[in-house]
C-alpha cells in the first residue's frame, strides 16, 4: 500500500472510524445503563467490577476512535 494514503482513502477511513466509534459508544452506553439498573435492583452483588472496568475501557476506546475519525475528516495531523 502506498504511503501516504490518497485523500479519498483517508476520508473513507475517517468515516469508518466515526461510524464504528458512534456505534460502540451507543452499545456500551446501553450496557452501562443495564449495569446501573442491575445495581439499583440487586445492589453490590449484582455488578461485577471486572465487567464494569471492561466496559469503561471500551468506552475510552470508542471515544478515541471518534477523536481519530474526527481529526482525519478535518484533515488535521493524527500523529500525536
């Protein structure tokens, strides 16, 4: 693959990252809402700390995907 990618390829990758990040934020937020409801209903025994940490890590990954996609769409340098 040639480097750097063409502008059309960069736009496609950016929109894929934005779509995937948005869907992941949506899915993880629904999972976190279910965990919150279980916590309200069952108390501390109903929520696993490992599951909570994994979902929060997924939320961070989703935000990073959104950030990368947004910066790529805007044409900013994505190398930090």
